[in-house]
C-alpha cells in the first residue's frame, strides 16, 4: 500500500511512515511495503495504513501546486479531509484513527459482525429489508453506507447480515457482496464505544477549517471545530451519507474531484452519483503524476484550471 509512491518520493518515508511507526508502535512502513495481506486486513492496522498513505499522496499534490476548493472524506477518509482542511494535525489524526480502529475491533470481538454491499436496489427498499430482518431475528442490521443511488452497504450482527443478503437477492438485487472488513462499522453496535472515543476526541486540539469541508455524516458543510468533533463522534455508529455529500459539492459548483489515497472505489462512486464530474485518482505513482499534471495544466485563457480536491480513502 503506497509502496511505489514512497519509492518515487523517498522523503515521504521519513516524513510520514517512520513517524507513524514510532507513534503506533507497529512496523507500519514494512507492512505497507511487504504485507502480509492478512496483517493489513486487521482493522487496527488497515485504517492507519490507509490514512498515512493518503497523507503521503496529499503531500505530493501540495508540493506540485494542487490546492483544494473543498474537501470531503468517506468514513475513515474524513480524517484525511479534516487534516487537509487544517482542522487536525496529521499526527493527532493518526492517533485517533488507530484508537478508532482498536475500538471497532473490540466491538467485533464481543459481538461478531459483518458488512455487505447491496447493488441494484433503491435505498428505501434496503432500509425496509433491514427493518424486517431486524424484527425477525432480534439482531442489529442497518444501512451503514449510502454509497451511490444503486449501492448501499449494510452492517450488523453476522447472522442478521447474512439473512439480509438472502432477502436482498430475493428482492431483485443485482449483486450482493460480503465485505472483507474487521468489524461492523457504522451501525448501532458501535454505540457502546462512543463515550470512550469522545474522551479521545476531547484530548485533541481541533481548529476551525481553513478550507470548506463537507461531512459524510451529515452531507453538509462542517462549520467549525466543535462541529468537526461532533461529526467524528457520530460517525462511529452513524450512516455514511456519501451520495448526499457528493451531491452537495456538485450543487456548490464542484466539477473536478481527486480521490486522495490508495484505491479508486470512490472515483467509481462519484462517477455514478454525478457522471459529469471529472475524476482523478492517486493510488499509485503513475496516477498521482497524471493527476498533478491535469490539475495544474493552464486553461485556454492562460489561467490555471480550477482545482477541486476530494480527500478520501
């Protein structure tokens, strides 16, 4: 994860990966470069690895002159977005990300959970199916992510989520995909750790955004430092309103987006939410170079093209 970016810009290792090793007390640099995959799948490792790789990509964008007009982040990506907006120091955000992952993993140890993506059904239909299965089983199963108009992710106790998958298939879902995650994120099971995480948030210095931030918890702009803290607390058990967040940015005039960090899942979601968007990804050194070149190219009138960046993981 991020290995070729670190190879292309080796100073990023000392700027981000090595400090992360010391902060976290784990060999994150080596894990990102060499794996094994099983270790990277552990929630308490996956989330810091994604965050640090996002910080490295963001650093390259900045040094190449790319500046965002607005930022947003999907779930974990909200920490990268808040860092890009000046709300958090990256080291504080990293500590929060690690603790968040540990709390989520602890919930999964107490109540084994699961998540799966449902494709091809309206959100309202998936919500109805969740309510029915929850009533039938007495277990938690909820919509965790509104990812795009034809894709919702459900989360909850493992048996209930499996049953929801069968119900969705019977209801005509085009595809049902179990997700290889380490905990049932963004559902009521996470409420048991909200107070612990609130204490961690209270110990960190939050500042007002210097760049507009659209929250994936509310789908609306984050007004100030206090609002940012509230969104991160609610995020643990709250739904990811990604469709709403992207639509809000488009209504506000966004026409170009950059997915900052590993992968290109969000690029696909954004295209399906608003096909007119110009999308760039930065998951490897080649894509990162291409994004920088496209976003800093002069327009026909000689001015640098408007740059709109979506910070996400």
